[in-house]
C-alpha cells in the first residue's frame, strides 16, 4: 500500500486579478506613481496622469525623491530586491543610477537544483535557504496555482497579476495578502533614468503587461505616421519633443518594433519576433 506523507494545502486554482496584471501599460505607469484616468466606465484606464518625473535634469529621481551625483538610495526604500547599492551618477548632463549586479548561486548550480528545493523569502532576490533530501521535501506543504504545484518556500507569479508570491501554509489564492505576495517591481527608474528624462518610449516583448525590455529613443530619422483615433480621445502622447494623437505611430529603425500612442502620456512599443 502506498503511503502519502506530503501535507498538501490546495489553494484556489484561480487567483484574484489586479489592474497591473490585466491592463496594458498599467504596471508600467503605476510603478512610476502615475494615476489612472478614463473617459469610460471600463476597468482598464485609457490614459494616466503622471507626476513630473524629472524636474531637474542634473539630478536622478526615484519615487519623486531627488538624488545628487554620487548620492545613494537608502536600501530600505528600494522596491526591487535585486537592485542593490544604487547611487546616482550624472555625466555629461545625463543622469543615471548605478546599481550592483546580483548573481544568485542557484542560477549556476545545476546539481544543487536537482537535489534540493530552493526556498525564498518575500523580499529576497536570491534563495535564502534549501530543503534537501527526499523525505524532507515530501514533508513540505504545497500550493496549486494556475494548474501548477509549488512547494512551501518556492516563488511564483500568478497569471493575470503583477505579483510575486511565496508558497506558504497560509496561501488561500488571494494575491492581495502582503504576508506572502508583493508587487513585481521592474526597477524602471533605476535602470532607465535618462530614457525617462528624454521622453523615450518603453519597449515590451509581445505584451505591455510585463516589465519593459528597454526604451526606444528618438533619432534624426524619427517621424510621426498619423493614424486613426477610433475613440476620439483628445489626450496625447509625448515622444521627445513630438506630440502624437492616440492611434499615431512613430517610425523607428527596427522593423520588428512598432511604436504607437495607445495609452498616454507615453508612446509604447511592442517588439515581436521577425522571421
């Protein structure tokens, strides 16, 4: 007779969703402190109102706080656990944050990952512990999320959310519980400071509900291609010193990247796979 010794906590197979996970560009804007606005009663906003992200071009800005050259951000206010020891650098009037690279050992230790379960804490970038051995792993409680099983201490990101969660015995499917879920922070201000200053366009890989993979900045060849404003909205996007209506595109040099004014005030770009 087969004896099952694993204790299983079966969470909800579906989890609650949030605006950041369901709406295009919402995660990007909310991370920058922008407020959603809409001309309709639809759940997803059609525009955002952003604060002045860079009032002084000679300084760096993080969460509306200014930092001078060589000034560091206190680690306790950095929302991205993988961004460590970040300090402002201003060179040739181009502000940027320089952060220490974090290398997680579990990324490189394949033998360890095969024999053990890496465990995490909610605010950790890398694993903070391991559970090794067949019997020890079998005793771990588990969470079933989006059809997949995660063991106690493992990290996962539920579908249709912009959340990072840890499997715990208390997991009940609610991503709003801050004891085991936190917002995914892309570190936009930390990694793309100068791009924000120049009103460049965030570039996303296939979906605008994830972190940007870079920014598309204007060149001498940048030009506007006028499009169709189906909803007849008057709000506009800004791309460097150019102003676009909703539906307008910006011609860029990369044929695999399409940049459009969809959800102001930023132009947004989608980079697809080219054949």
